[in-house]
C-alpha cells in the first residue's frame, strides 16, 4: 500500500497555515502560509523542498486561498490526496477526541463559537471551503481542547455558582492539547517508556504558553482555562491576574471591559513588562545589554513558568521527566536554565553544554548528572493532526 498523504489546514481570521504530510516522510513535501486574507495584499506563500514561491491573490479570502492551495497539494501528492485534517481551537465539552466531519460536527463547532469567537468561526470558514472544493474527500477535525477533556472535575471546575457551569459552560478547558499530546508521547518514545505508564510535566512556550501534567498519555491538568488568557505570562497576554483587576481599572481609570480585555490580551505579557517587545530573542539580547524592562520580563516569565510547573506536579503520581517545547521552549537555553534554577526543590539541574546544543529543532536530554530527566522535544502539531486523520480513515 503506498504511503498516504494528508493535507493539514489551520485557519485564522485572516490567515491560513497549511502542510502536506506524507506518512512515510519526516519532512513535509509542501508547507506554506496564506496571509492578509480579505485585503488587497492577500498572498499565498509555500515551500516545496528548498524552493519557495509566492502567489498574489488580491482581496482573496479563505476560499480563494484554498483554490490555490488544494490543486498544488494534489500535484505534490502525485494526484493521491487521501484526506484533509483541520485544526479547531474549541470543542467545548462536546468533543473529547478528533472526529470525521459531518453536519452534527459542524453544528457543534458553531455552538462552541461563543467560547472562542476569534477562532472557531475562522476554523469553520476553512472547513466549509475545503468541503465545497473537495466534497468527496474524507475530512477530519482535531480540537485543541479535546486532549484536556480527561481532566478530573476538581481540576476543571471554577469555584463559582453551579449554574454558570451547567447553563453557560463556564469551566477550564485548556489549549495546546495537540502539542502536549504529541511531545509527551515523543518523550516516552525517546526514553523507551510505555506511553500508558509514564508521567510528564510539559511546558509549551511560544507567543502563547501553557503547562500540562500528562499521566499515561492523558491530560490531568493544564494552565490555560476557559480562554487562552489564563495561566502563564505569554508574548502579549498577561496570564493570571487578580480577578478584581477589571473592576479596579473600571473604577479608577474609567476603562470599559473591552479596553481591559484588549490590554490583557494584546498589550501585556512580555511586551507589557518589557515595554520593548513580545519576542524572547529580542528581550534576551536586550537584557544582556542591561535593559531593565527586558530583564524584568525575562525573570517574571521564568519564575511564573517554574511556579506553574511546580503546581502541575500535584497531578502526577511520579515524574518521569520535564519537557520543553514550542518556539521558546525549543530554542531558548537561557529560559530553560533560569526556569530550572527555580525548581531545585525537585532536584532538577541543567547540564549547560547539553542545554546549549538543543536549539533549532535538535531534541535531547539536558539534565545534569543526578537530576530527574529534562527533555527538549520539538513539537509537530501538523503531524499529530495528520496522524489523527489517518487513524480515523483506518
């Protein structure tokens, strides 16, 4: 049986990330990004091997982008495209696993749009456009929240009146589930441990950040909650703040709820603390030059991360290892080292040379002798989505 090809699609409100995944190849035969959709500058960019190309689609939206992408994917796949996998951010409590798309699934995604108003509608646009263009091709949806549906109620319930949960679905859901699932499984493989008999602390660190406690291949707790704003300090998101901050700013500054939300979501985190940038690379260069704001942002980020990981340990019967992943987690040796310094109570310690080697996609163990295992594991959400799609096709 020839190796199968899955096109993975991840739609944002004005962008569309895509990759062709062949089950027998480690690298993607095709990958790219359509961005600035709906504007005169709309463009599709893709890479095949070392060749990069660009196509302008002025005022093109998601459908026009897919009309350019899907024939290209078919061509690279040799005319044999076996299915399409879609990322959807929020599945609420309706979806505990990936599933083949039908009318009921589409309605469920629409029903949960209130929980992710910036993401689910955009995800739906991509799904509906792909289904219209390829009506006979099997299509699968993979939810960011599904992996965390294994959390016990004492981990996902907020201490608020029950009707808010029963009638309005107010609870902790968690995100980055596809990444946490992929890297915890990969960590078990690297250490030759059974996935269903291993326990991990995972830190997914990028512009969005979250921690997760993974027990025997299932999420037991995670730092993000009802929305991706809860938890760690992130690129432009504040993470945890006093819940009374909203009313305090309304009373003292006259801000509206929308102004507070915009500030916490787009002007806070590393950007707000440093007054300089939301990019950890820029901040690390600046702190080495003595920039006070960059130094503060770096220190707060690492301390809050360590604090969250220590809390996640409550959900684990044992710790087989700590896993770093995501753009910052995979590339910032400084963040890893400083975070581990705050976790000495767990006897974690970093080997400086090993830590420095694990950047730019290099996986490996970075713990010092006598320390519990610390791993750097590059994430691959596109491959996990493709694996889920293939499993459902089987």
